[in-house]
């Protein structure tokens, strides 16, 4: 399936947001995720189905001052 992940088109075999995060080696409760501009809460990632050409945003915290 083709997905747009943080602005970059990628082909990944994942049907749920949780599977996508695992395939991309993203782990942890500190992630923020959105699909097509809609926030997806951590507890809903396993049930959130992905579709061809979905736009995924994965945000991680940044340290600094």
C-alpha cells in the first residue's frame, strides 16, 4: 500500500497504524500520530485501518532549549 508518511511517499505492507509504526521501528508511548489530519490516540492505533494514499504524520518529542 502506498502511504504518505511525514510528507514522503512510501510503499509499506501494513493494514493498521500500529502495524505501520512497528514496520518503521517506532515504539513508545511518546509518539503523536495523525491520519489525514485526524489525531489517532495510542489506544486506537491497533484498530485504525489504513487505506491507500493515507497521509500519516508521526511526531516525536524534541529536546533542546
